[in-house]
C-alpha cells in the first residue's frame, strides 16, 4: 500500500484539545476510530466515553455511522491533498445523571398552555 493511500486524521474534543493526528487506511470503520479515541482519551478529562455508542464523530457537518468505512464517509470537498482531516468528537452525556438531576414539575406533566391574556 502506498503512503498516499493513508488518511491522516486528528480528533478535536469539545474543549478544543486534539487527539492525534494519526494515519489510517481507507477501509478503517468509524467504529474502529471510536475505539481508538476511547483508548487514547485523556485520563484527566471528566466524563470520558465508555463505549463507542457514547461518541459521535462529525466530519464536514455529517455525523458518521459506526458501520461505514473512511472511504464511504469522506467528502472530497472537505479535504486538502496531503492535509490532515479534523473530525469533531461529541460525547453523549450519561443517561442516568440526566434522569435524576431534574425534578419533574406537575405543571409540565399536565401539558397545555400556561399563557395569561390580559
């Protein structure tokens, strides 16, 4: 395989820090990229991902699917020959905390309008 066939990618985290850049072959799946991100996740950061389903990878405004390869997911207009592709990483917040932090209001359960006309 020629060196030109490799795709160089860095992963931009929400705080602006990066993981990589690293080189991958075009047949690498998005799920494999997510596994690499989890393995290289900075230990000092809170709320790190536990599984590949906790992560979303975004390239040129598109959320990439786990079962697709890099070759299937790439957008030619978003790439510069010989350049590094930046993919944004979004971590899904844990669901258990989301459900217990917010007490539910009785008014929200009833539905309907809360408007007052004077």
